[in-house]
C-alpha cells in the first residue's frame, strides 16, 4: 500500500463515504450547497464552493466521472474551432482556462501536444491557407490568454521528414511537409475529475458516490444509498444540478439536444510510435478534423464524431457502425497503409450536453454554457465543455450564492492547484507515474511495483491507491475510471481478478 499519511484529508474511500453519509442522514443539518452530479462540472462546483468557506455535499448515483467526463478526447482545447466560427468569447475563455489547467490547476495531468496536419495532394492551396491562418489565430489567442510560448510553442510549417517523425505512418507520396500547432492534452480526463474531487474533500466537501437523488428542488432532495437502499431527505440552502446529459431528468424544464462523440482505440503500433496528434481535415468542412492521439497504456485514440443522439439517455453510449466507418475512412486519407476494423481494439462514445436552441444540426450548436434557475429555485449548469469546467463552476456557485444569500468568500480556483499538482517529477520517479499522480507518485513508486498483468503498465500499488485514496468502490471503478485498462476488453479480462482483489482489501 502506498506510503501516504493515513490521515490524508483528500483520501476518498469506502470508510469515509460511510461515515459522511451517516452523518448527513442522522444529523438532519442543512448544508449550504448540495451538488447533484460527480462529473467534471459537479466536482468543480464542489471545489469552488468548499474553498469559499461553504459546507458542501456532492452526490453521484454512480461513480466519479461515470458519464461524459470520461469519454472526451482528453484534450484541453484552446478554442480554435470556436474562433473559426466567430465565437470569440468562447474561444478566449477556452484559451484562458487551458492555460490555468496547464500552469496552475494540474500541470502534471495536462501536457503540451503537437498536432500535425499533413500537406498531402488532397489538401488544396485554399485549405492549406485556411489551416495556417487558423493556427496563427490560435497563436494570437494563446498570447491574449497569457499563456507563454514556453508552455505552448508557436505554430509553424515543418518539412516532410519532421512531419513523418511526428506521425510515422503518415502517407508519404506527394507529402509537402506539415503544419504544426500545439494544444493541451490530458493524461486522463477521469483522473482530473478524481483529483478535483479529492481536493474538494480536502477542503471539507462530502463527496458521496453511489448516492442517487430524486425529488430535487432548490432547497433539498431525497437521497438514496444505492449500496444499501436506505433513503433520507436532505435539506440545503441551495442546490446545483450538474447532471450533464441527465440534467432534464433532474429538472424537466431543461431541454438538451445531446450529440454523440465517438472514438476508436488502437494499439500504438498501428500508428508506428505516434508523437503528435495526427490531424486530418474532414472533407467538405472548413473547421472540423479527425484526430489520432497518443494515449496511455500504449494506445492511440481516434476521434471525433458529432452525431445527433435523440431518445433515452443510456448510462454507457455506444458507437454506431457508421461512425466507425467514418473515422476509418477519414484518417485513412492521411495514412500510407489503411487501417481496418481488424485494427480496432476498443471503442467508446460520449454524449455532449448541448442546449437545445431549436435550429441547426448538433455540430453547429453552441458549446457555451448556461446557468439556469428553475421554478423551485434549483440551479442547473448545462452545456459547456471539459476545458471550461472551472469557469462553469464559478458561474454556478456565484448564482447559488446570490440566490440563497450564502455567506461565501470570493472564488479561489483560478490559482488553486489540485492534489498532486507539480511541474516536474522528483528524482527517481518515472514520467509515466508522474503523469498520473504528480507529487504523489513517489510514495506510490515505493509500494508494490508488481504489474497487474504482463504487458500492462499499471502496478498493484496503483490499484490499491485507487481504493484507499481515490474512492474506487468496485472493480469497474478501478478499471474504467481510475485507470483506463477497461477500454480494451481483452486487457480488462486479464486484470479483473487483480482489481477485485484490490477492492476486497
């Protein structure tokens, strides 16, 4: 077991959950703020409120990062796409929040990633000029957001040899070099959610997973312990719903129009040691691309689609065959040897909680967020995207404070690091482990270094840490959200017994 302080105030585990849930049920005391939803926005709200001095309880029916927050492209976008469509405000907000993530909030979890657009014969002179202009605008956006070039380098044109070095399986016939720009990449979106939740817990917030909420109004909700079936009514001075695509189930007055973003998972060998995001323009569009992204555990993620997803909201969305073919067809335009379905080792899809504006297709809907006060006083924060979670949380807490006249201080999260935040690893800590745990990596490295299975770069100490400090309650929590081993079915089966053993203690 990792050699961390036994009284670590950020540690989330089954015992702490039980104590804090019992305290809420038995005391009958109202909290200042009840947060519904344990995704990136919900934990952001909990952290913002707790650091303002408010008493906070967050409830999540499943696990932290169970919904859309674990299905992203793992990018901290700078807003270039929004700039291309004239949404200057959203673009700048994205660039500012990206810089905060990379330099203050979680520098160990977000790294600079080059993205290379290959200049192949299929890319016209107009398209090349359009991409280059967009990249230069992205540079200006980075500067206006105050992010130094030492954090995110300037865009540039590279020769064919350098482009191929970044993406070795790139098609070489007729290649005229590439255009390279830089963006932020999350080591893991779910790990960011867990780190924020733990930081909120360290500041006194009660983070309660496997707790469902019903009959939600602006002053409380009926809570149900999903592990025991026990229920109780909880009162709060204000309630914020950060339920993502399920927001309409919490407040029927909320109308969303979800869109599905699908990714495919490949063994990294299929892309020959990819060192950048291979970025391929989607034919017939001016500001949409498909990305092949280097990922943990020796994998590559290929995405992203933007398809209407009407109907009931599933717990785990599924890609369609049409989306799989679209992604393969698009990326193969830039590859020397085409990929096939046989090369795909996993796939995942997430639903974007877009506000229903009543017109346009899902790709055209605004990615801006909204804070809405319902008839009962319930405050819902909807829309937006992962990169801007902190700004969304700040707006939601501001609304709750004003609505209920809460005795809160000013927002502190703009300069607040999460647990583990560090700019560089300490001596003897591998970059791999540091990228997952930051300053906590040294203690994990001193514990059980035995791999959970041959060929998988996760140790038994990491499984143990997921249970003792990161709130994992079952094997799926460990495999699907504390690590991403579960994205590949064959890997999941090889390590499931080790995950169950860790949970059993």
